[in-house]
C-alpha cells in the first residue's frame, strides 16, 4: 500500500465522525523504483491532504517532505522528486492501519489493506 | 428456444467429438442437464457403493418432471476427492442461499469465496476483464480475440454513453472501481486518463492478483483494497469518476449501494453503473411473475446474488439523491453473443479440465450459464447502463 492510497483511505465505522487519516503502524516497508511522472504528480498535488501525507511518510521512515507547501513548489524538480518518492515508492507491505477515533485495527497483508468491517461496526 | 436447442446440440457434439468418457444422456426440459459418466470404477474399487448405479449421475437443478434422487458422487476425479459429497437435485447442500433474510455476512463471504475460487480460471480463459463484451451486428467471428476486443469496447461504449471527457482539464483524475475484480477496468481507465484509480473487492485473491497485474504493467497509480462497496473506506467526495461495472448485482441493499456511490463522488463527478437487472415492471405490476422469480432464484444461488431490481429502480434511487443528468439504456441486445461464447469456452477441453480443477462453486456457476441465456431470451434479464452526475 502506497502513501498515495493511504491519503484516500478512511475509517467508515458507524458513529465515527472523522475517520481520516488512519494511523500507520508499519512492520515491513519496502521501497520500489517507480517511473517519474511530473504531470501525474502535478495533478495529484491538488487533491492530496498534505499534513497526513507528511506524518504518514515519517512513520514509514521518510522525513524529507516540507512541512508547508504551496503550488509554486511544483516548479521545483527537487520537490517533485521528493513528492514522487513519498507518494509512490514507499510500500507498506505488512502493518496495520488504525482508526483515529476508535482505535480499530485494519490489517495490511502483502500490501493489500483489508478494510472490511464487522457486522456490529456497520 | 433456439438458444436452448443449439446448446443441447453443442453439448452433444462437443462431447461426442472429444470421445470423452462423459456422454450426454439427455438435456431435460429447460432446467437441467444430466451428465453421465461411464466408468469402470466399480470394477477397480472394492469399496464402491453397491447402491450406486453404474453411471455417475451428476444432476444439478430442480426438474419438476423428474424424481429427485439423492446421489453420492464419491468417484469424482481423485485429486479433488474429499469424501462422499451428497448432491440433491433440490437444494445443493453447501449452498448459501442469498436472500434478504440471511445475514449479509454470509452473502459477503459467499461472494468472496466464489471469486477467490473462480478468478483464476476466468483469467485463464477470458483474461483480465470480468465483464460482458459489447457487440453490434454480427460478422460471424467467434475467435477469442473478437470477444476480448468486445470487452474493451464495452468499456469505451460505457465512457462514451456517460460523456466522460478525455481532454486534460476535464478528464477524471481520481477514479474508484467498485467491485473491481482483478482490476481490468481499473488499469484500463488509469492508463487511458493517466488517473489514479482505487479498486475495491471482497475477494482477497482478486485484490492480490489485481495488484500483481498493475505492478507487472507498470501502473503505479492503481491500487486495490479488500473492502465492502456498501461501506467504502473513503472520505466523502473523493472521486471524479465512480465506476461500477457488473458489480451492482451483488449488492444486497441497492439503496445503501447507491448512497455510498453518491457519497464518495466529488461535486461535478460522474457515477456509472453497468449491471444486470430484471425487466422493468409494468404499471400495476407489483412483482415479477412466479416462474420468473423461480428462474432468478436459481441464478442467484449459484452466483451469490441477492434479489434483483430493475433499471427503473436504480433511476428512482439516483433521482432521490438529487443526482442530475440521469441516463439509462438497455444494452441487452448488445451483449447477446456473450453467454453462448462463455459456455462454449467452458465446454472446450481446457475449460472442462480447468473447471474440474477449480471447485464446486465455480462448477455450479458454470452449470447455471444456460439459465442466463434463458433469462435473456425470455426478456426477463436485462443488461443496463445507468449514469448520472453529482451536482
């Protein structure tokens, strides 16, 4: 599971008002090379929640993202490269995603998060 | 019932041609097939049940005109033998009967198990797209390539109908594939639009396979999750395009399904539902006819489907959520060649062996394919596309 995915996942348990972002408990993180695509990154930039991305990246062991961003930074190749690495190259292979309100744990196995809820959480 | 008699002929000729040990004795009325396996198992195996007939009867569906025997099938191919399996021609024993009275958990588990078991064989025979092909006219081509391209055409025709733009300002940037199978649509859409695509499925096997295929094709912006379409793990308004290609039929609560689709759509985004429905009810009709309900029930049992609805029901639901530009079309005629082609592939030698190797759920699904054709022929089963826009 990449951070790009994590930035879009939220907990949908009954009664939870804000299930985003999910906390990450990383057990196994891998980095895989991905082709650099600046256009894709520029499109995605406007849709990313920045603070959760920075925090999540830090949990996965990457602290190079700036705390504050603005659109003009998209012209900088250095910034795009860091964004690329954080969003697309780090993979959470094994770990857990945790609902920020209830603490409910969603397992990530072989890179696939299992977000299925139990009957009583629905 | 042209299709039906063609089916019978096809079965007969296929079996005869291959000189297989299976000889088709009889294709009964409309509802079942009787496969008879002649074997010399009786001679070889001293533990052979004396009460069994010499032939292995493998009768599947309820046939009102026949007695309903209780049959043991302990001599299925040895690799798969797990002990005697009792197959009644009334309700097969390990069936999950999906209707609104059973807890949805067992339906969800049934769906997950069904696709865990059968995705592999589907992919082997038909490739990465687990949906109908779109056909127009007939040029007599029945090759695999023809059907594959029809499946691609289905995606393109769907996008065309929904008016999805591909210019860089208006094209979708974030897409969700609800009921993504092994990710065929997700990968196609992501590549076409350069968009990010999330796929959700109940089947862990499918999610894993979908991810493998995405990685293999270098599509890093496509990811898959095991999740429930009725409880999607996404915040509100996340996606520009919400895509449900032949998954709606699995949703036990159509209202909840449509609510979730609308919830995760961004303002200005579009929802596309392509699904099997039953025919619209005429004014004054409260339910389908009794025999129509019976036919659908049989199909539901094998494909882990809850009760069906009509495309008019979907339109009503979308309208109630104030979604705009609702469009619906009946594409039943455009998918007509699909089921006969699937049946034909199942009856090929490769198909047959793969079915045997897969599992009972898959075999049951295969056996019920003629019922789909019957449903289409009767005007009961429709293939519909419904699209709309969130204001």
